[in-house]
């Protein structure tokens, strides 16, 4: 049996709402190998620490945006409700 779907948040969601029983063995074949993302670069701990240090310095220097304003900007950009239930 061949089924198709889409990867959503790392999980394959089958078209048409098809659900397979828990533990079912499957074989996955990528429909278009050209769509595959390149492999992630190797983890560089020192680079990550440098980014965090820079972020801390930005925070100390006041180069930040309040979370509520940032979330409101994102909501407006994507046409999302500003508050639940809106």
C-alpha cells in the first residue's frame, strides 16, 4: 500500500487523515530528493557560547524588544489574533 503525506514538526502526517496503528512498520521514500535540506553544520559549542554572550550584552545595553511587543508584531504580520479567542 502506498500512502502520501507531509512532514510537520518532524512527524509524517498522512494525506486524507489516514492513521496507522501504533507500532506499524513503514518504509519512507522521499518524493523529490531535490527538496531535501542540506545536512546541518556540525555543532560548534564555542560559536553558540559567543552568540549567547552577545545576546547578554545586547540585553544589558538595552538593545531588546519587550516580548509582548514582539509577539504583537508577529501576530500583525501573519494576521493572527492578538489575544486568545479573537
